[in-house]
C-alpha cells in the first residue's frame, strides 16, 4: 500500500454447520474504498469454514481469472481477509 491510511472490516456469516452463507469485506486505503465484487463470495459460498482457510490462492485465481493486475490484487485482498 502506498500510504499508511488503512482500515479494513470483514463480517462473516456462517450457518449452523459452519458453512459460509455470506461475507462482507471492505478496506479503505488512501481514502479510497476497496471491497467485494471479485466473485470470491460465490466461489466460497456453501463451503465449510475450515475448507475456506485451506484454499490456496492459485485456485480462485485460476477459476475466477481476473482480467487486470488490479482485479487480481483485489481478489488477493478478499482471499486473505476471509482466511484471516
């Protein structure tokens, strides 16, 4: 990140079996909001929380095939936030 002005928020919703229902991710850096819209939610929806933490970044990268380096970076941010 080019600046020190960063905040982020992740909200995760799981069902009674610890399967992902929904999550919301947003990050603000240099007064610009980044979040969601990469397709990663749809990729992970219905997976067990434990399965999500074991996803290697290359898997969603190959499946979602982001068009630009910026889209790839946003996907990485979302992948990292949900694993955390």
